[in-house]
């Protein structure tokens, strides 16, 4: 085991067979978690970065089979936040100590490049000391460049699965893994800090697929890596499919920390949804970011990617205090600085 962990840490000399073996057994979990926490502490101490998540629209032109806000789901009560409403979320967040705002949404044609640039530059002007992250899906190079020039310096775009066949089973024909990858390399080329990642336990996923995900991430070298369990949604073609597990997600968080010591790795909302203390466990396995919800309480339930999503009720109006207590109890420390990624190759 020591050799496996050593190989994982030392520039990933682990071969696919060893990786598969690690992914398929719970025998080494405790050691993996401990090693991952040590690597995280060596690189980032006990710091946990916070990112204020603003889910600004649930309109989407795509029809991903797993996603609750897919175009074909007629049961979604669709909404869009105006620039003023988004700025109000940022103001609230700034007062609470957030120095990163993440604008996430479906791929909504209403938000033209011009509108996105206007929103981004509006935030940038008012909060020049804050980082602006976009998570708005697949665009062309010029669009990404215009958002960057307007002041967005980070972008989150999970590749979802790095296996072409698997990708086709999760998405309609109009979408392709090649385009998703093209987007990620364009974003890097422009100079964004880039986040990618995948769902754990999505329908039809095999261990070989997960190995491909890790290999793709080695090629991309993203600054941020977000993973979370797949969680079923009843109004999708995958209704009734099994959820991803806490165990496999934690094992992967630990493996990612060992393979990418520098990376910013969130303990995701999906992890907190499948288990009441999922995010705390994620932190203990190497995650070092949390993304509390800054969206208006009225719209939170409508950003319904999967069932039983946490932090959508009235009581969650102020996620910051709740998460701060959770992070402290887990033995870490929320910091409010901008939280850029550490230098890496
Ligand atoms: N439209 C943007 C944002 C997508 S939502 C984009 O294309 O990047 C953010 C992430 O939620 C997705 O990348 C996906 O990995 C995750 N997600 C969507 N449906 C999910 C589900 N049913 N269970 C778990 N995660 C899901």
C-alpha cells in the first residue's frame, strides 16, 4: 500500500491496473484519507476557501439525460436573475466575506455574450478585489475571450466523463466530448484558471471510465477539480437509476488530492446531499474549498439539478455561518482571501 500511495504522490507513476485496483477496494481507504489530508495540509494548511455560488438561471438549451433542469423537463419553473439581482447577491456576499463569486447556470440563450460581459464587468467594477468565476457551459473561443477581458478569470466546466462512449450515453447526439474538451483547452489557452471534473457513479460508469477521467485530468492539469456523486432526478430519462456512493466519491477525492497536490478541490453540494456530513468528510479526504449558496432564497429550489439538494430552504438563507461551523468542527479553518491556485507545472 505504501508503494501505491508513494506512486500516486510521485508524479503518478501508477499504471492503470493499480489505479483500478485502488478504485475498486475499500481496503486502503483509511490510509488514502490520511495520506491525502497530509498532502493537503502540506500545500494549503488547514485553510478552506469559500466561493459564493450564484445560480443565476435554470433555463437551458441542452438536454443532458442526468440533469433536472434539462430542456425537456416541463416541470421546471424557469427563472432568470437580472444584472441588478446578481449584483445584490454579490453585495450580500461581499459583506459576508466572500471574495470569489461563481456565476453558474444552464446554457440560456437569453444571456448573450454582451449580457454576460455586462454582468461580469459590472461585478468587476464594484468588487475589483474579488475573483469572478463563470460556469455557463460550452462557448466558442471568442466568447470565452470576451468574458475574460470583461474580468472573469476563472471558469468551471466539468468534462463529466472522459470516455467517448460513456459521454454519448449521458448526452444527446447534439453534444460531444470533443467539443467539451476543446472548450477546456481554449479556456486554458486564454489564461483562465480552469476547473474540470466529473460525476461519480453516473449511469453506465465503469471503473475504466474513472481511470480515463483521471488520465484526462493529468493531461489537462486543471487548477480546480470538482467531483460529486451522481444523484437521481425523477423528471429525467435516468429516473430510478442508482445514486453514486459516498464511499467511492471520498476515495476519489483522496486520490485526486494525492495526484494533484496543488489543486483546489471542493467538497461539493452533491456530496453534502447524499450524506448529512458528506462535505465535512470530503474536507478530511483532501478537499479544500466549499461553495455556499448565495442565490436568492426564492430561486434556490428551482435550480433543481438533482433531488433533495441541500441548502435550498428558508433556514439556509445564510449558508456562510452554517458552513463555517461545520468546517471548524471538521478541524479546518475558513479563510476569506481570494484563494488563487498554488503554482503548478
Ligand atoms: N451548464 C453548466 C453548469 C452545469 S450544472 C455547464 O454545462 O457546465 C453543474 C454540474 O452539476 C454539472 O457539470 C454536473 O456535473 C452536475 N450535475 C448535473 N446533474 C447532476 C445530477 N443529477 N447529479 C449530480 N450532479 C449533477
